[in-house]
């Protein structure tokens, strides 16, 4: 049991390390200067260079990734947002209550639908109802949550009119 937990923990560490490295490498392949998001076109180059040095953007990509990984591993520090100039940990903490309420609401809705539909499908095995429930479940698993969210937003705002179209 202990070996399994250690193996899973090690696998998780390797996965997070690989994903952060891949993210850094892909981000730096994008042909846009990250400071163009912070400063308008007319900003002085000296100001941009100073910000680049403050944020460590003038260092090699692997060195930046190493510093980020070290801060993350030793203190759970996710760094500073390039756009808001605030600690990322604080931004995530402020979004946590809303995220948890959405997750809890989705979980309750899922149970409220899944249990009765599963029972009815079991009672009417191989019927058209059972096949329709199975098709909807498979579509729900296959489709990306972002696509499902857009479809639900469209249905509830445009078709049913019970939600605002903007979110």
C-alpha cells in the first residue's frame, strides 16, 4: 500500500514537472512579446527592459522554469500575474468560493439527474429511453466541458431565456 502511494506521488510530481516545462517551452514559442500585453505600443523601450529584468524575462527559458519550479516546490508560490501584477495564489484564492459553489451545484444537479435516470434506464433496459440516456451520457463524456458549457449557455439564454446571454 505504501509503495503504491509513493509510486502515485512520484508519478504526480513527474507529471506536474513535465507539464510546467512543456507550458514554458510552448509559451516562449509564441511570437509575441509578453510585455506587449502590459504596455501599450508607445511605451519607452527602457521601461520595457526594466520590467523584463524585474520579471526575469531576460533570462533563458530553462532558468525561468527552474526558478518557477523551485518556488512552487519549496513554498507553493505560483509567482506574479503578468497582467494584473498580483500574486497568482491570491487571484486563485479569491476565485475559490465561486469555483466551489459551481462545483457543488453541478454535483448536486448531476446526482439529481443521474440517480433517477439510471434507475429508469435499469427498469427499461434496451428500450428507446435507455438508449437515449446512454447516448446523452456518452456525448457528455466525449465532449469537452468548454463545449458543453457553450451549448448550455446557448440553450438557457437564447432558447429558454432563463439566463443572461453574457454569462
